[in-house]
C-alpha cells in the first residue's frame, strides 16, 4: 500500500536547487503525481467463475479515483514578500523549515483537501520551472545525455503544474501585490497595486506575468528622484515615455502616477509581445486608473516608431540577441537628447549568466574627444546596484543600471 506524505515533508528545498540529484527530483514529481493525480488501475481480468464477481466489485471500489473533497479555504497572502518564485534563498529556507511536516502515511483524501499542502506543491513547481536553468546546467562536466534527462524532468514538472491549473476545483486567485514607493523628499508615497498572474504553461517565455526585482528597484528610484530619470523640463512639450518589455507595467504605472502628481503632462506607452502579458498589463492599468497606452511590440521586427524623450527597460535581456534587438528599437524611437534607462539583473549561474555583458558589447562606452563622427547610442554611465533582501531570484547577485544616450561616436569611422 502506498504511503502518502505531505508535500511539505518531501519536496526538496529550492534554496539549494543546484545540489539535488536527478533521481531525487524525479522521485519528488512522482510522489506528487501519486498523491494528487493517481493513475487508474487497469481493470482486473474477468473469469467465468461466479465467485469472482464479489472480488471484482471490491477491486473497482478500491481503485476508482474519488474526486478530492471541495476545499473551503483559499490561499492567504501575507503582507510580506510573497513567494512568486523569486524570493531570496534565506526566505525560502525559512519558509521550508516552517512548513516542514511530520505527516506520513496519512489519508490521501485528507492531504488532497489540505489547502496549505496543495498550494505549497503549486508554488514549489512554479519556483522549480522558473529556476530550471540553475538545476539543468548545474553539472559542468555532466554528459549531454544527463542534461537532456534534466530537461525532460522540467518538462514533466510543467505538465504536472498544468494539471493543477486545469483541475476544475482549483481556481487559484492571481497574486495581488501592493507597492509603496517613497516620493521625492518626504512626499506621500506612490502606491501601486499589481496583479502577478500565474505563468502560462503553454508559453514559458511569458515571464512578464510576474513583477521582477529589477523593475521594483528601478521604480523605487524613479519615484524617489523623478527629475533625475524623467528629464523633466519646465514649459516643454508633453513628455513622451516608452517602456520596452513592460510586463506587469510597474515602471509605466509608477511613472504615470508620479508625473500626474507633479502636474507633468506626459504620454506613456507600455509595450510587450506576449498576448497573456498584454492582457494582464491592461488589467493592471485599469486597476490603478492611470493614463498608459498599451501596444504589442516585436523587438526582432520593430515597426517605425514615434520619437520618445525617455525609454525604460527592466530585466529585458534573456538571450544574447536581445540586446541587439533592443538597440534597434531604441535607435528608431529615442529622440536626440533623450535617454534610455536600462536595468539588468546580474545572474551568476544558468543560461542567463553574464547576459548583462551583452549590453556593453552592443552599447559601447560613450564620448570621445575631437572625433567629429556621427551620433551613436552609447553608455554614458552605469551603476551596479546591490541585491535587496526579500526580492530577487536566487541566481541574482545584483543589478546593473545603464544610462544610454546619443553621443558622438567614440570610434572614428
């Protein structure tokens, strides 16, 4: 007889994800499937003996999957930093210790109806998928076959998460997050409410459904010193602002709210590519009742763009080609005299390790003496920002903020 255990007692901690073996992760997924989605046993073979009928009835009653009891509770989100898959290692370790359970051999129906256990399993799967690179590529000297096996494990985790999502009794509320950013020198804080929608299981690249640490850190800076980042001029024409890869819209919404408070006339355009992200972005704009326009934008094939005074981008480089694509967009959209603010997470491991360096490759350090060449996009200055407690993925060691402007060509053509 299967001995069922609570997910909080057997799921490996994600804070040390890179140390877990392939077998241990496969076992964890199998245990989850056995608990929440047990496979139906094959029907027993029928025989001509009349004595087999009672046994057949007994076998069927033992193996038919009984729908899990309707759950009356719901996931309660604390006022602290929620686990959206990017809490710090320390926060995760503390959470996992607090939720550690000694329950083994429990009634499976009791476990399936336990709100805490079920939501812990869903959060664990979500965190595993979002940090999969850390685990898949953790073995530097491992054979290629092992890497393929680990990729298959992550695919299995995605399918399992999809089964949770498709459960007709499982309608998880999207995570609502509230942010309060200090405004200027002692002004009333800028308050923003965002919906962090669940990641879509059909499109793992739609990461814009979540609010990432780089956007949170930069939004705080903009609200604290809007004149520094918004290039506000008295008596000038309405400010035009474009956000690339807006995701949940945190930067655009924060900018709209603070400029409205300052009485600055502005047109703000928030762009992204994925339909699910754009839908969630629209809902966030409506929730916060701000004037932000929304458009779909494909960086790889940017259309002609109207000129903007300020362009914003937060954690938008997830592939070596992205920096080049973004440069193409900015070249088409940034006014001469405008500024492109780009903040990138510096990741220490996985597929995205070192991608912030591709920005340096595409946007050279600017300025030269007596070149007299054409104006080109270049980095005027950059700043490394330390990691903040309670936010950010485990592989994020800090953030780099770039100020990019049109500058005289540094290299003679």
